[in-house]
C-alpha cells in the first residue's frame, strides 16, 4: 500500500481527484460543480482538503459505467444501486468513485437522481466512512431523493471529524 493510505484514512492533508469519464447526460461544467460542492460538504467540516488535477494519478478517480465496468461490482439497470466508492487503503483503487450511468443524473431538479447528493455520499466512503444507521444521515445506505438543502447529519460530522479532526482555521 502507498505509505499514506494506512487502511482507514488518507494520511495527507490534500486528496486529489480527477475525471476519468463524464456522463453524457449533463454538461461537464455542471458535473464539475456538483463534484466540487459534494467534496466541500466534507472539507468544510473536517481537516481534509481536495484539489482537482488532470490525469490518472489522482487519488480519487471519478468515472461512469454501466453493468460490468471493470471491477467486481457490476452495476444494475436504472434504479437499484446508484454508485459506489472504494475506501482508502484499497490499493490503487482507493477512493475511486463510480457512478451508474444507467441512472438519470440531474442537477437542481427533483426529477431523476441528483448527482451532487449521491457524490457526497460516495465521497464519505472515499474518505473512509462506512454506512450510518441514523435515518436521514448522508451516509445512510438509501437515497432519500432530491433535497436542495441536503447536508451532513450530526452522525456524519462526528464520523468524519473522528477520522480527520475538526477544520483548523488555517
Ligand atoms: C445511498 C445511495 C446514494 C448509494 C447507495 C449505494 C451505496 O451505498 N453506495 O456507496 C444506493 O444506491 N442505495 C440504493 C439502495 C436500494 C434501494 N432500493 C433498491 C433496489 C435494488 C437494489 C438496491 C436498492 C429500492 C428502490 C430504489 C432504488 C433507487 C435508490 N437506490 C438506493 O437507495
Ligand atoms: Zn465500480
Ligand atoms: Zn454507500
């Protein structure tokens, strides 16, 4: 394993991310904004930073796929499982985040499946969090639909701060 990914969390202040592929259902700018907003939900609550880079050496590789897409966790058709992500400490695939392109990905709409909310959940895993059993928590295992005011529940905040500490005003 790379020295900085010791099983449960990233052992460095800044985690990089890049787009391996995009969905054709949204403009790339919309996707980059949704992803940046989803990451910011976590970085505003805990001592972790994110930086977008180009190329496949980033920590978190973001991609879309349908059905069998190159790992042991094939996606289903529309509905069902919406996305998945790999924990730190999973080797090269650590942090990688895959979205099922059979879903109808949307931004700012109660139609379809909201990309930002799903991404925020997945990045919780990419940072080392499992699922929460607290109803309404972002890390609950079920998508609870579009909420323009979605955010981290107290359970999510406690969990991320237990891994990375509270945000230091630096
Ligand atoms: C939390 C989310 C962002 C990521 C999770 C997966 C996950 O934990 N990724 O890290 C997810 O996709 N959960 C399913 C769980 C699920 C709900 N149902 C299913 C029917 C079949 C298979 C799975 C499901 C009932 C029908 C509704 C299907 C559409 C919504 N799907 C879900 O809520
Ligand atoms: Zn996958
Ligand atoms: Zn999950």
